[in-house]
């Protein structure tokens, strides 16, 4: 399913908290979020949302591509939101993979921007009579990622991209993006404070960004040595793929506690980068306390999971793929 409106509103609100001077320019975007047709579809006019991935390597260069459809302009990789993109960041990650061949596993979020866009650009798009499209605008959400390896080969999507280029931050063509990248609190290289993991599902959709637990990071699980990662679970990740009814209850719970629901996700990863244990912890003092742990002992084979229940509730077994 495409990104839900609440997810987009949260990103816009966080962005405007950092850049209140752009409120007026983004008023039409806020209005579009209330329109009958979703703002991520290609058809809503006079404007809709697109997403870009700004990839920065270890020496502080930005990956740009020469898009065929742009008349030769140098742009960050990006494009329209597809129906399978669960979040706007997932759109950006899919686009950089499709256009340059760089998989999501070789990218990680930056400490400067985390899961929020570094820039939301309002871009005028000329009319395209061949496609029956009048002139309109794109609200381009630009997400920033660090390249994990020192070097990576790129393979362009020839029908979309003519070539790739790595340029210094101060040569980024977009003035608004360039200004924000140059002002961001980082050096040329990612700061090696903790190991981190960007978690995706099998379709490459972004789910969660985890950091290592420095105390007792190495521990055996199911007979293998693992690395334990942990992070607060954002509301965006917590409600991902929930039904509208369940998401509504989660929103009510968030309002009740006056902020993010205090949920923590932990993942134990073996040396072959397979998740062997997953744990979700929820602790609201005086209300709800829950810890759910899933250990996969037969990796790649069907497993049977007994779901722990509260006293008086019925137990149920659920078949999962490990």
C-alpha cells in the first residue's frame, strides 16, 4: 500500500519545525493532503509528491544522475511514488536502486536528518502534450543517505538515466538542497559512533533504522553468534501495514501518552546478516507493559510460534516462515 497521509503529515510537520520560513511555500502541499485523491498518485493536479535519494560517499561527494527526461539536467535519483512503497523514504531507496543499481543494503541514514527529508523542493514541471499532462508542480521530498562502502560501481537504467556523477556538496545544482547539506552537522565521512542497520522487507521497503547495543553486543542465539541491534520504534514504523482501525487505536494511544508510544525494537543478526531473534517491548506505566520475542531456530524453514497471552486469554499457534 502507498504511504498513508498521517505518515506524510508527520514528515511535513517535522520539516516545517526545522524550516518555518517555508510554511507559505508548502501551504498547497498541506491542502493536497486533505484532497480526495491521495497526494502520492501521479494524477492529482496541479501538484503531487515525488521523492529523491541524496547519496553521499565517504569523501563528501553527492551522487547525481543525468536524467533523460530532464533535458540533461543533473539531479538526485528519484521519481514518483509506486503503490508498493510503504513510506516516502522507501520510494527514494527504490529509485536509487533502479536508476543506479545501488541496493538499499549499501546505504544508511544520516545522523543529521535520520528518516526526515533534508529538503522539500517545489519544482515546476512543463506540460507534456504527448502524455496529455498539463503544466504542474512536484513536491519533491529529498532524503539523505550515507554510502556504506568506500566505493561502489553504478549501473544506470539506460531508459531513464544517461550517466552518473559524484560532485562535492558545494557543487550540488539545487540551491535549497545545497544550502541545507552545507549547513548540516557532519564531517566528510560518517561518524563511526555505533554500528547501525537499516531494516527492509523482502521488497526493499524501508522499515526501521537500528543501532547496536554496545553492552553485550555479541551474544549467542539459537547456537550462533549474533549482533544485537536496538532502537526506539517510531510511530511511523509501529503502525506500518496496520489496518486503518488498528492504526486509529494506536493514534489514540499516542495522544493519551502525549507523544511517541514508548516501544522498542531489538533484532539479533547473525554473521550471514539473517535475523535470528526479534523482540518488541512496550511499556506505558500504569497502563500497558508487554514484551514479545520471536526466535527463529530453523532459518529458511517453516516454524511454529506460540503467541504469549494475558491471563485468561486463549493461546493460538501461528505458522510463519523463518
